[in-house]
C-alpha cells in the first residue's frame, strides 16, 4: 500500500510551529567539537522535554507512541527547518530499534529514557583496524568474568565517540567458533576503567571519529544485548536500520533538494540546461526516495520486516547525496569555497565533504551491491 501523510496534519503543524518558536537563533557550533557537542546535547533535552526527541517510542520511554509515518513527518519538518544535527543519532536510530527488537524489558526501561533525553549519548563500536567491510573478521574479545565480561582490543572510526558516554559493539566471545558465530553484542561505558578514547580529526576539521582502546574493561551480564554468541544476527538488525529508513530518512534529502532548487532559481544560468537537468534529477531522486520510504513504513506498520532491501535504499540515498551536493557546488562555482561573500553558502561544501562518506559508512556501496546481487536478485555468489 502506498501512503503519503500529505502536507498538512495537526501533528505536522505542531512540530513546525514548535521548531519555528524554539530553533536556536544562530546555528550551533559543530557537533564534532566539545562545545558543539554540549550545545547539541542541551538542544536534545529541549526536544525531549516536549516529547519530540523520539516521537515514535512508547510514552513510557519518553516518546508519544506516534506511528512510523508520523515520525517521517517529524523528520521532514525537522530537516526543512534546518534544525541542529541529532547528537544522539547512534542511540536513537541504531541501538534503540535493536533494543526494541532484541533487548529485555529491563534493558529498555533502563537504557531508553536517558537516551531520549541525551543524558547518555551512544557511539557505535564495530569497525576495527583490520575489520571494516569484513566485519566478521573482528578480533576484539569478550572474555568471561565473574558476573560479566572483560573487553579487550581496538575499535576505530567510531562516530561521536570522542565526546559520547557509552558505546555498543561486537566482540569475539568464543575464539574457537566459526567466524560469524561466537560474537557477542555488548554495551559498555566509554569512561569505564581500561577504556582509552583517542579522537581522529576528519577532512572537514571536526573530531567526528575516535579510536577506542579497551584493556580488560568490565561489562556486567545485564549489558549483553541478546544471548552470548548471537551478536552477528543482532548486529545485522542494527545494520538494517542504519542502511534503511531510520538513520537517513527522506526528509534530509527532500529538504536539501528544495534548497538546491532555490539555489538554481537564485544562481542558475537558464541557458545551462545540463545543470538544470541535474537539479531536476536530484529533486526527483529525493521524491522517489520519499515515496519508497513511505511504502516501506506502511509495510512495516503492517507487520513486515526490513531485510536485504535496505541495501538498495542505502546505495540510492548515498549516491543521491553526492550528486545533489556536486550539483550545488557546480552551481555556486568559486563561491562554493568561500563563506561570507554575497551569494556564498559554506553549508554546501560542508555537506559535500560529508556526502563523500555516504558510500563508505553503514557498509560500503560495493558491499551493498553484492548483497543486492546475491540476496535480492539471486545471482550466483
Ligand atoms: C563517516 C563515517 C562514519 C563511520 N562511523 C562508524 C561508526 O560509528 N562505527 C563503526 O564501527 N564504524 C564506522 N565507520 C567505519 C565504516 O563502517 C567502515 O569504514 C566501512 O565499513 C569500510 O571499512 P574499511 O574502512 O575498513 O574499508 P575496507 O573494508 O578495507 O574496504 C576498502 C575498500 O575495499 C572495498 N571492499 C572491501 N571488501 C570488498 C568486497 N568483498 N567486495 C568488493 N569490494 C570490497 C570496499 O568497498 C572499500 O572501497 C564509519 C565510516 C565513515 C566514513
């Protein structure tokens, strides 16, 4: 069933009005700086106070019990208003859906409310220096201890880990088992004894990543997600949300495409039909991703599940994001690289630099194409 929530609803109006009244007067400093991280955390608390940080979660955890479709409406309004980046994204969009699917009631009750208020901001600790695309090659270990586990090893490229509070990661708990078995999904405190976090500076200048070194870090049994040895299956559930609708909802792209159309109107050369066509393509791509996502949301609401098709969405949105930003840079010409001059807008260059990472994070597009070929098209391995 195809469903479009349309341009008007009571909820949409509430979100739009609230954002218009409460958005910070000046853009917050980058979330990838200590000051910016704190400012974004404070903003999340404002959202949480009116139950707008996690609208689709049950009220007991800080949400409104809204439908997935209303969550998409929230996202559209949020991006259209150019509201601050979501500092809690790893927890809100990756760990939380995994907790809903695989966590215990105790874990949900303990972990979700502080996540909704950004009292606990989460990082994802999967990649290792020698295990990225081949995630099952991870070497960091979880060794049995009295009442829990001791974690040792190195994790890398962990977004937000430089300033975050906690992390979720995959660890080898049974070195004798076949690669995809013997992995356990564990939650740990980034400030626990034995943890060293080393920030990594990114192309754009901010500290968007960190390496995490673990030396016999104790994690109680209560912080194992799913059963020991079940980590791979649970991690694939998280990955489905990262590639699919929750991390990159269409509102992000429809808002960017609308800004691109505005930019064309302001700065485009009507004789440059090739560039005009690229603007139109980007706009159509964003609308297509929106329609596709509404269909997916309607299917999930009807009891469907998110499987390998999330790889299709991931390839689509990441390539769209690069094309959209490249078009904006071509439209701006030299003005793309300066800020503060009339007609300049540094957001496009920042957005472009981040868009370049889209085909890499959440599993590279080469890997997604293999998933699509083998699991959706049934082509030979
Ligand atoms: C912005 C950003 C944020 C990230 N955030 C996190 C995070 O929060 N937590 C985390 O754990 N990780 C994070 N990552 C890491 C990310 O998941 C990895 O970079 C990614 O999985 C690729 O792994 P790799 O860098 O080790 O590259 P490799 O796996 O070494 O791949 C190198 C190249 O080889 C290609 N390749 C590898 N294997 C195959 C194959 N079988 N078939 C075809 N091509 C192949 C890849 O596509 C890629 O082009 C982030 C990365 C980026 C860029």
